[in-house]
């Protein structure tokens, strides 16, 4: 992989009225990949995209597009298209003029025959040809979002910046448009940076993911890489469905001892373990925790705090002295609220984190 990355962000810093939003953010998006920026509200996703587009002034850091330093370049010269959740359509224009808008701007000035051709093709791709003469004010949310994407796509930019483009849509529309975005990506070899707070949406669309929180990228990689070695507690809490289970634990005489639990896990199961400042957290993907009836031999005991029926399966919340966790179980497990249950952490199934810093201190990958 010697190709120049499409987008490189280095050490981005941005504060709004003295309050930091980006705190030294580094990010690389490769040519022709879909990269999802996954993080909660306030994490800094929009600020990151606005930085890449040149729409906010940075306090520090560098932005490069296809190897060119564009930190000081004006937005128009960057050849990126940004799509916001709020659609950014022009209400006074109809659908076809909204899509054509950028092509008629001074930096493009395509002739009208070419404009009509490209607008028509893009509309077909997004299945909005039948809407071309409508006022945008009369469109549904899903239709508006298609028009907004068409408007960005028609320019054939080197890169798309998509800021929660599907968040306002209902589940079915979201899934449909997500599939279409992947299809467009395949056909046009485009690079996309896709910001979202939706874990399922991120892993469904992306080649790689960056977990963002507190204005920095906590970890980036493929979802498999992140699962295999989550960098810190923040990542564990933002990844998975349900997210990582955490237990208060201590290291004692070569073993990891979970608070209030029966199991003593030999430290060797975790690979090399760095020094912790004191308390540790044992993190386990819920899929790896074995759940059973109460009082199973060699297992620890918990209480079923909540049961969510999901039709063909159940999500349970288990309270234990060391922490509570959520897990999906089959309907054949007849748990009801208030029941006691047993849980076991299988050999090599966990990660150790320093409780104070949140950083992972064990080096063994999850067996997957
Ligand atoms: P996200 O898109 O992940 O929700 P943002 O980049 O929008 O994150 O915001 C990051 C932080 O910066 C938040 O705390 C937000 O309140 C703050 N922020 C964003 N834009 C502004 C603004 N224009 N003025 C003041 N604070 C802002
Ligand atoms: Mg945002």
C-alpha cells in the first residue's frame, strides 16, 4: 500500500469560545475507501468534516487532500462535497435545479447540455427522476436526502464528506439508502468519510472505522481489528451490540480476580500485561460470556436485572458485584427479571484495562 492517502488530518485542534472540540485529532482516509467516523453526539465528528472541507478555521493542525496540503486553501478549491443531516437544499429551487446548482457555479460553469446530461444520470442513479420538477419543500425526508446526495454526487468530487446523512430517516429508508451509497461507491470509485453515531450503520457501510470521542480518534482500523484489540475503555463502550462488559478486578498472585466473582483467571491468559496503577477493569465482549442457570460449578453468580424481548431472541441485563452487562441470549434460555444466573468468562476471553487511564494493558488478541 504505497498509494497516497486521500485525506490526512494531523494534529487538528479547534476550540469554540475557549471550549476544545478537537484536541489533536489525527486521521487518514485511504483512496477509494469508505471510512466511518463513529462517536457520540459532541465527539467532534462535524468539526472534523468541516475541517476537511475548509469550512471552519483551525487553531492548529494540517489537512492534506491527495497529498496536497490544503490547510490554507479555500473550500471551493478543495473539490470535496459535504452532505449534512439537514439536507442543505435550496428551498426556492426545484429538484433538478438543486442538483444542477454546483455545476452552474463559477468554478464549474458547465454548458447546459452537459448539466442536463449529468443531472439526469445522477437522478437515475438515486431513483429520483420522477421528482425533477417538484419544489424541494414538497418532498419527504427520504426524498430530500436523496436529492442532497445527488447534489453532491453530480460534481464528481474527489471525496465525499457525509455528516450523519441518514440519521433523520426511518430504519427502512436508512438501510435502503445505505445500500445505495455503497453501490455508488462501487461504481464511482469514490472516497467517503461518513460520520455517524450509529454503530450498526457504521459497520454496515465502512471499510474502516475511526472511533472518535472527546475530540480525538480513540482507535481506527477494520471492525475486526478493533474487536480483536480494543485500545481503551472508551472504544469498548462505543463498539459492539451490546457493548463491552466491564468488571472491577484486581491482579493478585498471578491471577485476575473479579470483584465478588468465583473465577480466578491466570494472568498468562491475557498475554503480556503492562503495569497498572492499581485497580484494573476486565473487559469482555458479551458474546464471549457464558451464561447459565444459577449455581453452575466454577461459575460466578449474577442477577437478571432486565429482560428485553426482541422477538426471536432476548437481551438481558445481568447485575454482578463487579459490574453489570448486557447480552443477547436465545429464547430457549428461560430467564425472567429477578432470576439468579451464573456467568463464566472463558479462557483468553478478556482484556485488561487500567482503571485510572482506561488504557488496555493486556496484549492478547481475542480469539474471535
Ligand atoms: P459531533 O458532530 O460529534 O456531535 P461537533 O463537532 O458538532 O460534534 O461538536 C464538538 C463540540 O464542539 C461539542 O461540544 C459542541 O457543542 C461544540 N461545538 C460545535 N460547534 C460549535 C459552535 N459553532 N459553537 C460552539 N460550540 C460548538
Ligand atoms: Mg455532528
